[in-house]
C-alpha cells in the first residue's frame, strides 16, 4: 500500500474553527466542526454552513485569519470557499468545504491553530448584475 512520506505522524496539530459576520448583513456562517486533530502533511477537510437569512439576493466574500498569526504561512489551503465571491438567493443555505494541509515545517511549539473566517457582504453587486 502506498504511504505518503510527507505526513509527519510523530505529532498532531489541533485545529479550531471559528466564524463571524456582521449580523445586520444577513449572512449566517457556522463551522460544522469546532475542532479536529491532523498530522502535519495530512490532507484534511473542514466544513462550514453559509446561509442568506434575508428575503433578497446577497453577495459576499469570506476572509480567513489565523491564530497564532505566525501559523498562517504553514496553513495550506488547496480549495476554499474563500477563493471566490458567494451569491445566494433569499433563504439559500449551503455546505461549503475547505481542503487543507498543515506544512510539516510548522514550528514544533505551535500545537494549536485557529482558522477563523469573517464573512463580508459585498454592496452594489445586485445593482451591477
């Protein structure tokens, strides 16, 4: 059986997931898992649910942040809903995924990384389309 030699099985990194929105914008973003453990180099998947709570079309974009900040270059996103703008019809809800890996070069003293997405409403796109 082939083995991925890029995975550092000697350690785990705890991942925590968080999200925030401006409530008046009409979005609800919720992590579908609050934490997981992964080996550096392992391919992993995390899921969020995004919902338009309004009665009109909304446009938005997720912006990631990391804690501790020095972990950011080691958090390798291969696919992410944050790569493109989202547009949802009134009341629409979807499950979104992040495909990622933690670089095995992550400094040994970093045992926990928090991935947080802030979701922003994009104004004016409804008028431009």
